[in-house]
C-alpha cells in the first residue's frame, strides 16, 4: 500500500516511512473495522521502532484539535469510553487500560514506573490506531497532516538533543 504514502513523507528516512505507511494502513483498517487488514498493519507497527512515539504525537495533536480549550477529566473519560465501546464492536480484546495509557502518555501525564503493568509495544501498536481512528472521526480530520506534524515534532526534538 505504498501508494497511500503522502508526498510529505518522501523525505523521511526508510524507518520513518515504514511507520507512516503502517500507521496509515492500521488507521484505515480501524476506520473501516477490517480485522483482516488490521492485524498485519498492527504487526508492522509493532515491529517498527518508535511507532508508539509517532502515534502518541498524532493522538496529542488530535486531542488539542478536538479540545482547543483543553481537556478535563470528563473529556478524557468520554474519549476513553467512546473509543473502547466503538472498538469493542470489532476488536473484542480492546483493553481500556492500554487506551488510557495512550491518552495519558499523549498528554504527558503517564509514568510507566508507577504502572504495575505497563503495556508492551505490541499492545501500544494494537490500540494506538483504534484511538487515532476514533479521534479522527470525532474531529472529522484527515490523518496525513497529523502524521506529518508528529514526524516534524520528533525531528525538531532530535535536532535540539
């Protein structure tokens, strides 16, 4: 599905392009509730180093877009419940704890050292696209600009390190 790659990603190194393509495939499969397409896309995401960082950047920007005045506890609970209920229709093993970790991580308030059972990269890869698809539906936004912004933010952060 390389044809789905945005021209804004062509400059990215091969590992980042792999994350972009896998993310687009996984989110598209989540949006269409297609488990046959979702499983291999999620496997590609899980195998790609730093895919969780990219998906977290996308989630954060989508949350900011959907809640321009900020989020409170009720907003986070609503996002969590909506995402889990929606995903459970076709992904019955969706784990609310992992979705909460994704939300908290995107908001910068998750401490993995304080979590008795932090999710592994495979769980992050399985749940991240579900959350992204839910937030895209709520904001009526397209994935490409958010994905490009997440990569740009990561690149800026690496240049400052």
